[in-house]
């Protein structure tokens, strides 16, 4: 099922559909109109052989080995709270990495954007934004600033209670405002002893977003990386500042490796 969901739609001849974004299912009327204007027709594909090829490619290097872990399905605002103080009892240890990409303000509506994949999982065969079993308080477009900020703050605060004190936080988010500023605010509030590094991730070359006519000049996304600040050694008692500089060169801490960038 996972392979069907991944390749249900995407680039023509590399998915089970006509040309479409892989990350988002376009509305039926829009897609059909776009295909007709460009004389695009669904590719002729043998679905069984197509999926076999994808499976062989995915596991060409074997199956990843990892320690025993558990996956929890649910609303992160409540699931994280339920895990606090209970990790050991469930045979788990505190994680050392928080890796996530929250929804973007005023843009992301996962359930509308993924209506085709939800249909494959038993949802309604339509993109209409009407009441259905998949609706919920956090399943809209996240267009209310107060609600959005509360969501980010709540989730990061509860995640911080589970993460190791020296754990690393890695967040992929939107480069546009107000998403970026609100995400930084929530992260700094939840991890006040961590330093934040911003890494721009510009999108180069032709993308499916460009292909479907979105010419937004603010390209790409942003990675926000937070690592625990380490106490600095004072230079008192050393003969010169140059000696202190040589000490840092010879004994670089984790935050110092690779030069500046944390702020």
C-alpha cells in the first residue's frame, strides 16, 4: 500500500498517473483542463511491473537496521503529552533527535491536497472541502495566526519534555513569513538553552511547482537546526588571548566545528 500511495501520482511515466505533482493532488477539473491544453495523455504502464521495479530500487541496498522502536499514530498535541514520564515503562529511551516539518501557515492543507491518496485509503472520491470522516480541528489550512502559533508552541513545548537535554532539533519549514518567524518564536521558547542555525534550502532547476504555474520568487525552504549551547571556557589566567585562540583550534567543541553560523 505504501508504494501505491507514493507513486499514485507524480511525473508522467514515473507514476501511475498523467503529469501531476507528486506532493499534491490537483483538483480534477483543473488537471483535466491542463492536460488537454498540452495534449497530455496517461502513459501506458504495466502496474505490476512498474511497482516491482520501484520495490527493487527501494531495497537495492538492503533493509535498514535499527534498534527496536515504536510508531504512534495520532494528534501530536495529545500523543506527546501522554508519553511524558512513561517512556521507560514502555521500553523506550529519551530521543536525541527531533526531526519534523510542521504545516506552513495559510498554505498547507494536507487533507485537501491529498484527497486522491485519502480516496485510496477509503475516503470520499472527491476534492470537495465538505464534512467527511477525515475532518478535524487541525486539518484545515492553518490560516488563523493565534491558533497556528498555539499549535506550534504546544507541540514543541511537549516535545522538549521528552527530548534529551543535549538533543538536536531539526525543523524544515517555509521561507516565507509569517511561518518562519512564528516557527522560530515557538522553537526558542521551547528550547531556550539551544542555539539556532538557519540553513537556506533554495530550489534550483525546474520543479513541478513551476510547471503548474506558481512563479513565487521566494524560492525554497529553510532548515532550522538547534543544538544545546556548551559552556564557554574563560581566558582568565591564560597569558594571552592568542593562547585562548589556539586552545579553541586544538579543542573544537561540536558547535564550533565548521566555523560560525549559530546565533
